[in-house]
């Protein structure tokens, strides 16, 4: 069968285009098969960037433990680390599940059954509890004191879930960022803020000396990097990279730079 020159050119162009598209959507990593990434050669990460010392913004630059850990993982994998501008925490699960915006969500996100319906998690990298924070001038001594009061939590977090489930007579007000909740606490708009103990301790020590932790709920939550269910190769690659960093002491060195408690992993 004869094929005209014009048709042949079109066919070659289509084949080349298809090859380009395939090469741009993933990289071959030995032992993992096709590693699908939002951008070729880059590990694109999303976070709310408002949870020091895990992650926060220094001007336009994200800083903190999770940033340094992800940089070490990206370096180990031979990828360029790219952080998106700060995201709302309660949008991260959907963004990861869709795979069009970010490869991973790294935002002190607790691994739980509800989230596992939509996404997977890489292996845990920290264990934490929930803390109730109030103004130091207030007489509260326990979370049970807030049964009929207004308390705050970051929207979409396990702190918000815990408050709704365990304090049904309290009014739970959601905030996009924990920093917004702390500002509301100082302004008298809420009586307490529920969020993760490591962050609460850091904030009280460094910036909110007029606040105090009046109760800690031993939830024993484990943080993990959120990854799409349709990207098991990336999950495996990140898990193996993180394990190498744990084994060679890099993880512990980075963790001790920011925290003085046991992360509860090995």
C-alpha cells in the first residue's frame, strides 16, 4: 500500500508526539518501573506551609524539618524538589488524588482510615498527640471545660475531627491556617485552639508566650506523605529513600535539629 509523503509526515509527527508525552509523564527508576511525576525530573510537593517547625514560610521560601527532609529524599532519588505556593490544608487530599497538581502532600498529615479511602500514605515519619491551647490568663485546666464554649481548629485536620466527636456541645470554629486560629484566640473569638502538640509547644515557646497548653490528648497519630493510589511506584521509591535516610542517620540528625522528643519510628 502506498502512503503519500504528506500522510507519512503526519504519522511520524504523531509518533514523535506520543513519545514526548510518555517521556514527560514519568521516569524509569530501577526496581520501580514507571515513576509518574507531575513534571519530569521533579518531585512536586504541596503543603499549607503554616506548621512550624515542621514547615513555615520565611518570606517566599518554605523552611522547616519537612522541607529539609524532603530535600534529602529528592536528592537521594536524583530529583529536583519543587514546593508549590501554600495550599489550604483541607484541599491537599483531593489535589494528591487528582495527580495533576502535586506528587506528594507533605504537611504533618495524619494517616487515618478516612483519608485512606482516597489516597495512600508513605511510611510514617513522626508520631504526635493533640494539644489544647488557651490564653495563659484563663483558668481552664482540661478539655472538658469547653463543653459549651467556642473552640477552634484548622479545617480538615484530625484536631477538628477530635473536637467534633468528643465535644458535641462545644462550637467548633474552623480556620484555614493554625496561625489564624492563634490570632483568634488572642482576640477572644475562641476559648481554645486544638492542634498538634509539637507545633503547639514550639509556638508557645517562640511566639505565643501569652498562651499555654492546658491538656494533651494521647491520640498517638502518625504523619505520612500523601500519595495517589494510582502511583504505587512513587510510594515505593519514597519509602525506600526515607528508609535509607533513617538507616544512615540523616533522618535523626535532621529531626534533632528541630525537636527534642522521640519521633516514634525506626
